[in-house]
C-alpha cells in the first residue's frame, strides 16, 4: 500500500487555493498511526465544491475531459535498469539528464549512476563499499563541478566528488525533514522541506558557506503548522531563471525568481480536484481513514516541458493501490490535455517521456514514449 507516492509499509510521506495571489523514514507504529490520522483528518474536510470523480466505462478515464494515454503518447523504446545482486528497487527517485540517470533508491539507501541505456556505471551507499554512510535518501543530483550531491530525509547533504581520490563529506542542514533538492546555480541549491525557524518550505542553500541564505514559499494559510510539518511536500521545477512550485494540497502553481521573489500564480485546471479543508476532525478507524485518504488528489511532480508548457503529475489512492494522473498546461493556465489513469512519469529527457512500465514487475522497468 502507498500514499502520496511512497510505500506505507516502511513509512508514509508526506489542494485548492482560492487566492490567485522522487525518501523513506522507518517509523514506529505509533508515529505511523499519527501520520495516518493526520491524513484522514485532512481528507475528511475536503472542499465542498470538488465534483465527484467522472469515470468513463469505455476507456477508464477518471479526469474530466481526459484522454487515453495512447491518444497522446507512442511508446518508442524500453529500458531496464541493471541492478546489482540482492537489490530490489522499491521506490526509486530519478534525476534524468541527457547522458545519465541518477537513482536515489530510498529503501536500499543507495545512489546508482546509469547510462542512458540502463547500464549500471557506479553505486554508492550500504553494500557498495563506497560512501556506506548514506541513509534515508530522497534525491541525488549532479553539481556543476560534476560532484554528486545526495539529500537525506533527516536534513543531511552528502557531496561525493567525481575524483575518487577526494573524500566525500556530509553537512547537516537546519531542515528536520528534507523532501527534495534542486540545483539552481552554484554555489546555490534549493532545499524543500520545513525547518524550525519559519513556515517556509523552500530554502536557498549556499554550498560554500553551508547555510540558508533565503527562505520562502509558505503554504496556504488555512493549513496549520502541524499539517505543514506532517505534509511538507512541494513539487518544484526550474527553467530559465524561474522556479515553479506547487504545494501538494494546492491547485495553484506559484512562480518565483531564483532569489525567492514571487512573480505570479496560476490555477491548475484539474477536474475533479479533491482537496483538504480547514479544520481537523477526529480520525475514524483504519478502514475509514484509508477510504478518506483515497479521495485525495495531491500534486506529486512538476516538469517544465518547454518555455511555455508545464506538466503536472498527481496521485490518487484507489481500492487497488494508486492511480497516477498527468496534465499538460501552458503558462497562461490553459489545459492542453489530461490523462488519468496514467503510468507514473519518472522524468523527461528532451522529447522522451520516461514512464514506469505498466506491465513491469518492478520500478526499474521503464518505457520511453513520445507525444504524437
């Protein structure tokens, strides 16, 4: 079972905004129950104006005005990521580049570097003999000097130099839950998650000075601090000096410059879009909680396709697991197309869209598709 894109067996992970103004933490049963209760409480007070899910009996579409996957995409290739013996990719978070795939394997606590065809080049973390101290990984990215930077859920950043003779080192950030990291322009990176000193969820980190130089992006004010702390997920995409960010329980994309100054906002035109409300009623039993969680439509990922188009990925719980959806919109807020259900989109590389294979037995099996 999973929620918000992460398996619930090891951990939970961590939206409608009226104003137009790719980790695993092993939790105790008590803390897991607390997070599930918070999930249920939020879903219970969803927006009254969200319409019921409209599903076509003919094509299984569960988004209003949606189209089938095959109407938009054509599968042109398949990729199987090579895995060392004893490794099972449970929830890999991928960073896609033209010449490599970087996989942060959350359960195995490993970073693996692959060629564009899926051949394993290098691996770091427990069991690899290199940088064995990695843990609770949420993302791996490549810095401008070719070093690898890994982000850990508990706020730690580890830099692994490209030159093997140079030692890797780890730095603790003030974030008590680090959900993602994005490279801006060295020496600055963007950290996603809450810290103890502000309500902001985006933080510009100076790698050289090892400190936060700016914090910004406060989620909608109707969510109290406990909600934001429990669900600190923000989908982020960057392009040409602009940061696009969407809180997981919001239907609004907020645009910032790379100094953290807000530029504009856009409504995400998804229907139906089920979101939590303002108050936190008591949670029911386990079955009731799961039924409520399955009514969510949380934003999971943003992908900037070109200068004037953004791809939004969301996830929705169902009785059979998790249903993913995709929506392509322009930067004026107009919807181009929507697909739900869809395979989980792993990343975009030029004209290639990399999806988890719907027929694959594990998440290391991908299909490469292109728009018609």
